[in-house]
C-alpha cells in the first residue's frame, strides 16, 4: 500500500479536511520531503490547474498523482449529480468530466464525493439513485479513455442520504451494471456508518479502489480512537495495493498531521 496526502487549491475549503492548502508548489515540496509517494489534489476546476506546472512539480519531486477531488463543483458552484434541474445535472457532469480528463493525464482518478448530492423535496430516493447510477455509468466509461477508474465515495449520514455503506454500494453498482467505478473507503465516514471495518472492506472486495486514511475525529490517523488493524488486515485480504491517502484536518498543523499520517501508515503496514 502506498501513501498520499491531500492538497486543496480551493479557498472555500479552509478549515476542511485537507493537509496542505498553501498552493501546489508548497504542498508537493512538503509531501516529497516527508516521503509521501503521491499527492491527492482538490482543484477549483479543471481549468484552474496548469498542466505543465503540475507535471513539473510531480517530476521534480518524484511524486505520483493519486487522485483528484471534484467537490469544488458543489462547494463553490452548487452543482451535483442529483439536482432536479437536468441542465444543472449536466453542468455537474461536465465539471466532473473536466477533472477526469485532467487527473487522467497524470494517471490519477477523479473522486465523486459531495458531488453525489442527496434526495429530498421534489426528488425521491429512487429518482436520485437512478440519476446517480446513470451518471456514474457514463463518467466511468469516460474515465476508461485514460485507463483509470472513477472513484465513488459513500459518505456519512450528515453529508448525504443516498448510500452510506461499502457493501451495499458495491452490490448496487454491480446490479446496475456500472462499469469502471471503484469505491473510495474513507475510514472517517466508515467509523460513523459501518458496524465493522473489516467486514465492510471484505464485502466490497475488488470494488475498493482508494482509501482515505483518517481517524475517528478526522484528524491524522493516531490522533483519534480508530484501530487501524482490522481495516489494514481486510485490505491485505482483498489484495488492495492502492493508496492510503491523508484526507484529514491540518491539526495541530499541516506538517504535524502529515508526519503523523506517515508514521501511522508505517506502523499499520509493517505490523504483522
Ligand atoms: C470527500 O473525500 C469527503 O470525504 C467528503 O466528506 C466531502 O468532503
Ligand atoms: Mn473522503
């Protein structure tokens, strides 16, 4: 399993669960100097990232791009995939396509987290899930052009009312015939929703494509009360070889959170 750390380029996410938020250059330099394998970038939009600059930083620092978040479409533009207005849903898909293409050029996957939206008002649960499934199918096929999967992230009940569990979501993707979409297992959300980390990960099996390695209080792993062993053991059992990515609060500060994450990853992956 490989290590990654988040860099947000979105001013609206200050105070959110992103380790670095002082620009790509500073985030990449810090990530590399600490020894991370990769960065996970949260951009304001596809057009906001200069590809040559990103290429230069990744090459110079020997870093990979683990993934890119699409949540700025919701946070900064109010778009998501389950809004009642079809034109707004199409704008949401378009925003996500941009990030799929950008991340794809660097071998990374886009993440659908808060862009999934929620049901309510004039939109029934079945309707919202239908739209979501349709969009994930279309966007998964789009991501395949870059040879990368699309990541879909079940969130906790306070952030969405759609899907909260890895196992149910894997079965829902399979039943809907949604191809090239893998699940993002965020241990912070899972700590709220899952009864058992290990069972949840084993139920999702090969659908698990990415991990947000966050403690119970969303601080760096080790700064809360999550026990990592059951999750790591299950990830090993399913043959997971992807990233453990620190999408955590910059507490007590960015560097300390990043260092603590690496220590927790080393400890968790080196113990038998
Ligand atoms: C995004 O990865 C996530 O975990 C959500 O809570 C949206 O911020
Ligand atoms: Mn997450």
